[in-house]
C-alpha cells in the first residue's frame, strides 16, 4: 500500500494529479489519473487521499518497480506534465509485508529524483533493544541523515551498518537520532536518551549544515565551525564519562556550500581526524570536490538519497568495530584510573600535573617564600610539557583567577608555553584550554572570526579570547561585533584584574558595543559587569574646527570614531561655527552655497565665508565641468555627520566641545550661548586651544582655554611633533577626568527608532 505526497506551488483553481505505468495509476492515461488534495494548513503539500495498492501486473511484467509522473491541471482542465521528456519517477514494488502504508515523499514538483524516498507510516526505526546483544551495544545519536531521511524505507547508512555488524560481530545498534539536531540539542538530549541505554560505543553523527553554516552571514561562519567542533568535543567527553567508546560521524557536503564553505568543511574534517578518536570518514566518498554532493546521490541540498547513503556505508571501515567485550572491559578499567598525570616537579614545592583528556593543566607552588616564572627559556619544564602534557595549541585560561597572576597563557604548536607567567608563593592554579569555552554548554558564542572569540559566560560575565599574534582593536565601528554584543545585558563591564588599564572597559547599550576595547595578542580576558550605563557620566568629545588637528590627535589616542561635521573642514571664523550649529547644519552641503576653486583645489562656502572643504573632490571627479557627483557625495557624508552630532547631544551625559585656532571673546560668548541652547540643560564645556593669552577668556563660564598651538600641517610633516601634541592633548583630557573608561562613543550609523 502506498500514499504519495509532493510539494507543489499552484494558483487558484489549479490542482495536482498522479499517473503512471500501473493500472492503479491509470496506465499513463491522464484521464484516469489520481487527483491529490491539499489544505490551507498544509499547503503547498499535496497528497493522495486514499491508500493505493499496486500489484505486479501484465503491464509491469517482471519489473521490480513502477514508474509515474505528476501533472498540474489549470482551472480549465488543461494538463501540464512536470517533465514531459526525461526520467520518470519510480518506486520499487513492495513485496514485503509491512504493518502499515508506505508514504512516498517526492520532494518538489518538477524536480525528479534519481532515487525515491519513502517511509513506513509507523516509524521503522527502533530506539531500544528488547534483548541484551551478544556483541556490543552501539548507539547512534545524530540528525535526520543518521535517522535515514530521504533514503527508501529509511534504509540509510545506519541500517546497512546494523545488518553488517550484526552478521559479522553480533553487535546491535540503537538509533536515537532526531530530525534537525545540532550539537546544542544533542548535548541537551544526551543524558535522557543515551545514558539510560548504557551503550558500549556511541557514534556521534552531526553536521555543519544543521548548525546553519550554509545560509548564515559570512562573518558568522567561523563561529559556527568553532561551536560545532567544541560541541563535538563536549559530546566525546560525555560519552567517556558514561564509560563508552566515542566515535564520530565525519562531516559531509551540502548542496548550497560555496568554496569558503568547502574550505571550512575540509578544515573541520582534518581537525577531527587529529583528535585521536575513530571517525567514519565519508567526505571523499560523497564530496564532489567543491563541498557539494556528487551528481545523483542527493535528494535535496541537506540529504543524500538511497545511493548516497549506500556510499556513506561503504566508506565505513568495519574493522573499527572489531572490539571484543573483554577488550572493552579493559578499556573501561583504564578509564577508571586517575587521568591526571604528573608532568614536572623540582623537588622544592613546584609541581605541574596535566589532565590529558580534558586538556587541563594544574600548577602548584607550595613554597611560602619563592615565586616561579614560567617562561619559554625554562627548557626543562618546556620539554616535560611537550612529552607528557598533551597541550592543545592556543590559549589556556585560569579556572579561578588570583590577584597578581596572569589568568591565561598561550601554547605554541609544539606544545610549549610561550607566555611568561609569574607563579606566586602558595598558588594552586588550574588552567583549561580556551577551546572548551566554545562548547555550547559552557558559554554562548557571540562572535568568532577564526582568531577573536567573544563568548557570553552568563549575564554578568563574558570572555574575549584573542588567539592571534596581533592586538585586536574592538570598537563600535566594527558592525558585526557591535551587533553581536546586543546579546549581553546593557551596562559597564570591566576587567576586574586590571580595571585601570586603558581600553579595558566594555560599555554595552541597547544597540550593542559603545566603547573601544583592546585585546592583547594571545590573551583571554574575563569581563565582569560593574554597573549600569546610567551609573556613570559619559563624556562626548565634539570637535568644532578650526582645522582637523583635534581629530588627528584623537586618532593617535584612539579616541576617534566616525566623523562629525567640522572634523575634516577648515572653519577660520568661529562665528560661522556658531551659526552652522544654530541652523542645524542644513546649508553646510547646500549646492547653492558651494563653489570650487581650481587654484586652491578646495570647495568654498559663500554663506559661511570662513568655511571650506579640501577632502571632498576625488581624483576621478571633474569639478570644473560637473560638480553633481561631489554635491551628492557631500550630501550623504554631511547628512550622516550632522545626524551623529545631534545623536551625541541627545544621548551622552556631558559634552566637551573642542575648538582650535585664534578666537575673540565676543564670538566665544556667542558660541557658548548657542551651544547652551542646543544642549538644553545638559552639562558642557568649551575647550579652546589657541596660541593666545588666557586673559581673553577669563571669567567666562563653561570655557576653558589653553595657550597651545596644534598645527595639523606640522603634524603631517613631523610624526614626532604629532605624537608630542597628542600627549599634551591626552594630559588636558585626563585633567578633565576624561579617559577610555567614560568616553561616549557614537555609532557610525545612527540607530533608527
């Protein structure tokens, strides 16, 4: 008995029929076809309403299968074959006695599969054993491919393996796989579906596809890869904890993988083979060399068909399962032994132990008087680590941090520690591979690009792990990172071990990251929630000209962010600045007031005559004959810069306006009055930096003046002078209590509410 179903998108009044080579299917006469039905809640799925019993007949002869096609009927009854020429669909004749109907799932209308997919209406997959097996009990936990989806009668690689192992070794298999399972779901299910079975071997058969690799944004691909690999490692540990042998189902293709996906697939494949765990190596058998399935062996992008499953089975080395029960018992006895091995002792109180399977290193200094320095030049210790510890290359982090002791160290490819770490008297430290942090049950991975990892430990803590040899500059203009940190509760997060180190404060708001943070090379930093954003007073720095000197110095201090209206202009008249702010900047990029001077190579403003632009005309422009391109560029740039200016005024707690260049008292008073109106009661100061006497500005409230000169031309010509000016500026800001710990950072693109 058969029942057919297919996905077909139709218009109102259209319907789907099925016709084929057997009398029950109309003998290819469309007037005798069987009509399918659909419903509002199941559309676009169409199915046959009744069970169809197809038996051998004269028309089918000795054929072991019958063939058929689907037809689309328009409202007038005109028929459209799904593929008039070419391959027919087919199903093997059912000579077996099944307790229920075979559901034939034909995928999508118009896409004729080379191999059929059908399953017994009552699942044929057994999830438990009625009797204790004579051989080993093998459990498979995986996803829909391991469950047999898209293989005829769910006879997939697990089914073939079950028959072979039963015949060859007397082993039996329990399949507890689940459709759609990924590493997180499998870890969550493990205790309830694996542990009670008490298996001897557990095959973990998951895929990068179910982690979302095929369709995620490109910047998320490495994070998905790392989460998948660390999740597999966690499942391996969980398997060993129940005293079973772990095996891994290898990675396999996906019909929508790109060359980068293929590279990641192979990268994970190679890494899995290096873990010292048996792997069912499928990739060479089913990969077309580009990360996709070989021709004719897939049912859809995510699933192999019956032929593909058979190739996967044929690629399995059955000798992996040639394990007798007495041999297994010996292995289990070894697992009961302590897994922590001594690595090094100096006989004076310094000891190192390694937990090789969990990738832990314990370091104890029982001396009460002496410190020890772990460093690359301590050759005796490094040699012992190489030969006994089995450390993974990468970062190791301390389980419990202690004041004055570096909470991490880096391990080279050769297994040596490359970081210098002081171990103080009485210290008892346990370091674990940062790789373990990426496991889904240990943290939530927010971002990973292959070197920098940002992981949420809980609502109050997050890890920043830099596996590269270079410092990472994490800042709000890095969109992927900024948005990833929206997952954390808003607030101020600090490194509790080094709270006063610059750029070691994370400020997270409703739109994600709002501060700049530096991650040193080969490091791991645990940030801890300190307070709410409203508990600190964040100061915004807004330059007001007269040239780009302020932006240049902020750039060297790394206090710079996206540009504001006066950052890249020349404004020789302070009155023009005041007027532009009072008028909302609207005329700043108005073509009616802009004209280009070919002699000066600048754009001048006719309304604000002290305003000019030197950075808006590009080499490919023709400003003498056509300024339209320049006008549009300026409109886009200065609209965004002005929006940032107003956004900062609305959202910061305090404002420091900074103006360089000569100014007069009356103009400064006018500017302060207009700034006060725009700030609407928000605290602000105007910092004037110009080579003139302080007496000019005595007793002006909210005005600070420093008799200094910051000439951007001289800075460009002399890097030493640029750095000198930067340090002077840094000192001024520090005297005002402004640092990376309370600086307001403006997002490059203003969030739309």
